């Protein structure tokens, strides 16, 4: 009887331990899956913040010029508030390990108009974020990564539980440029409309004057009318002066010009070691004489973007042609 | 018949001696003493793991609540019951941690966040478990350095308030003043405390871009509508051998071809607008304007949801409709906003805004 009793007690003990271990293993596996999903969600959120806030605001994805994800997350106010897990360190993954990887910035052409001879080079930033995963050990080798294309090709090795996430802000840079370009075009379209309105008014006044002269028997000949040097006529319409606040409002483009001439903000952060923002854009309107053209140019002044050849200068030029004469 | 045999066997089985029992108990005691820390650690780790799991579940429930309501449960109400409908956890399991102590939940809104020049309210929340010791710890270790938990959470009239010295069970909290984002980012759980934090900042960024996209799409639709309106007018009236003067004197050119609306509260101003058709009356409640904006979207051939901002909601959690001005600004700028355009003056395209830029003397609010 005694052996039987001991055997039954042993079985009960083992089943209790087994149940306990199974219960913990099961909840541990569930937690692991949830943590992996949460890490991926966190990385997607980081990408969203970079592409929807940081790059459009500072015109660069890495305003502080840091090279590691930990520094990037710690030093960037927009990212410090995000948290991948239940650990205090904002750059710790779901298992409390530091997120590692690389950040590389390289100038890329995001706009090229060969006809106008305008090219925009933007500092495109690539991000490689690696969470060591449940085993808390990084198996992914990224030591040789030194270019955007190499960075985007990094993947976790077979059998590794590393969570690897890469992205660049190239599209965000392009969207930012397109927005600037659209604003310049709205200014140009408004100027053209303004000029044409003025030309209509001018023509009507001239025709009325001609009718009056006809009535008075002093009408000029058609040839003499054609010889009038309109652009030098003080009444001849002009483009609105976009350097003046009132003219900007008259055109309805004061908001656009505000965007085109803004000074990029500076990223305020602890431990900043490099220029984190600043720089301003400059909008120039040049009316170029008798051919009734207006050039509207948006140029870079200490912004991270540059024009052809990497030299800071005109980023984008729009030429508005207005039809003169009768 | 078997009795003698059994008796013989029982007689032979004399049980354990005292020495045997003492040795056995001693060995068991030694084994227990050796394994106890491991067992304790195992149970402790298991509880910690369960707390991490529970907080992840709670965070998911908060995200689901946020997606549904556009806000987070109030920390002055019964937040656990509010969240219980969004997870498998019971209200009790949400309110209390795995050690049976109440979790601390704090939420707040930073109404001053600026995203690309636009003020966007961002929500923040934390859930804290006081850990196995049941105390909200005030220090934590960073390497060998012991640091205070400085839960700077809000700006008061007297300056920033530091919660590092707060008593337990009152770890940190938001005030009614503007919050400091960096304070939220700097929050740190002390000792064995476990906490999770949540912000809807990435979602707000998505909503911001969605709103921009809607405004852009509406702008293009309005342009198409205006062009079509002008073309139809010219086609209907100016095709004959002797077109009326309106075709050449600028009358048709100067008309507004956008869906018309009241552009101002002012009778004097609105009287110059030929506004006999009211599409959107910006004076009305959000509910009324939402309906009117939906009608406008249908006129423009756009989805109903384009009526409204994807960022802002009204007091009932419904999306806040845009404001629509059929003729926002005069062609000729005078002082301030300039004179309102007359019936024949050139008008600029219709305008949509996220705030009611009604007429006022201020240049910034020219409607």
C-alpha cells in the first residue's frame, strides 16, 4: 500500500508542476507573440513620425545627425514620447534590450527638370532598427552597412528572432518638395490671372479712349496704335509685387508665400551636437521687362537642400508668361 | 487462509527508524532551503510576466477605446469599467495588478502641440503597477547611479511641478495647464514598478495627413465645379450670332461659379454676395454644419466623410465639420481685409478652413 500511496502522491505532484509549467509556457508564448507584434507596430509608428512630422518640418529626417537608433530616439522630442513596451527607457524594446541599428544620410536627387536646369538634392535618411527579440541577442550583422541601398537590404538571418525594420524618408522629402512646387505654381497662376485682368481693363480703357477720339475726329491711325510701346505706358498692367503684403493678399497667396519663405525650425533637444534646423527659404519675384515674363524662384539659404551640383541656390523657378498687346 | 502470511509480512515490515526520519527530514529541509530562492524567483518572474502581459492588454484596450471614441477614459471616472468593454480582462483585472494592488491610471491632453504649423491636441496616458512591494517607488537605478523618479507632468502658475517627491499612491498626475511633452517622455518607473504609456501622437499625424488630403481633394473638386459652371454659362448664353453684352463686358467672367454660401455673419457684407442659396451656414451648430457640408460633398461628388476634419471631434465625439466660404477674400486689398468685392468684382476661389474665419477687423480672420 505504501508504495502505491507514494506513487499516487508523486503523480499528483508532477501533474501539478506540469500544469504550472504549461500554464506559464503558454502565457509566455502568448506574451512573446504580442510583444513581437507590438515592436513592429512601434517601428511603424516611428516611420510615421519621421515621414509625417520630422522630415516635413525640418526638411531632413535626421536633424541632429546622430548615427544610432538609441541616440535618435533619446534625442528627438517627437520620438521620446513613444514607447515600444513596458520599460522606462524609450529606446528599449519589448524585452528591455536596447534597440540597435544604423542611421545613414545621403544626398539624393528628388527633383530634376532638365529643361529648366533645376535639380533638387535632398538629404535622404535611411533607418535600420533592430530589436534583439526574445533571446535578447542580436544575430543580424550590419557592421558593413554604409549606404542607403545596403541599409535597405539588411534582414534577419535565418533562424534568428531579431526584428529588423528599415525605411527611408525619400518619399517624404519628395512630398515636401512637391508641396513647395505647388505653392510656387499657385503664386504663378494668381499672378497670371491678375495680369490678364489688368490687361482687360487696360484694353477697355484704350478702346474707350479711341472711341472718344473717333467722336472728336482725332482718332489715331491703326498703325500708330500698333506702334505704342505698351510696357512703357504708365497705365500698362504690371504683375503684383509679391514682396508686398497687400499684393500677396490681393492675389490670395499670402499663405503660400508664408510657407515658401519660412525659416525652418530648430530642434531643441538635450545633447544636440550639430545644426538641428534653422535655415530659411527665399522667394524672389523678378519682372523681366518687355517680354512680360515673371520669374518666381524659391531658393535655399542654409537649408539642408541644395540645387544642381550640390551648391545652395535656386531650388525651383517658375516662369510666368503673360500675353501683351491688342 | 492467508492470515498467517499477512501477519508474517506485517511483522517483518517494521517502518522507519527515528534516525532515518531525522535524516530524511534534514535532507528535505536542505533541498527546500536551496530551492526556495529559485522557486520564489520563478513565481516572482511569473507574476512580473503576467503584469507585463496585463499591461499590454490594457494598452491594446486603450488603443481600441481611442479608435472608437476619439478620446481616452477619464482618470477621474471609472476608467477600468470604461476599458472593460474593449478587452477580455474584467474591470477588476484592469483596476488591480497581479499582486492585488490598484493600478494607477493618469491621462491628459496637450492642447498646444504644433504639427507643421497646425495646433493638434495630443492625448497621453500611463498605467502604473506598484510592483510586488505595493509601493510607488521614488528612485530607480541607471547603471550604478540611483536617480529620482521625476515625473514632471505639468506647468503650474508657480512653474513646473516635480512629482519625484510625491507620496506613494500619488506618483504623478496632470494638471489643467498645458502639459509638457518632454515631461511625459521623461517619465520613469521606479524600483520594481512596471508602467506603460500611450500617446495618440502617431494616429494624430495620420489624421492630420488625412485632413490635408481631404482639403486638397475638395479644393480640386471645387476648381472643377467652377470651371464647369463657367463653361456651361458661356455655352448656354454666348453661342448665338449676336451674344449679349454679358458675354463680353465681364459679367459672366465675374460671377461666382462655386457653390454659394453665407460668407459672413454681417448682413452688410453678405448682401454683396448674391447669396440666395445657402450651402453651409457657418453660424450654425456643428451637427447642422456637418449635414450641410455632407450635402456640399455630394454636390462635388466626394464621399460624405470629406465633410469633416479627421483630427477634431465635437463634444459628442463626432467629427468636426470644415467651414466653407464661397468667396473668402476681395480681389483688391485695401486696409485690413480690404473692401468686400462688389457684384462684378473678381473673386478668389472658395475656401475651406478648419476654424471659423468669420469677418472681423482683424487681418487674420478675413473670411
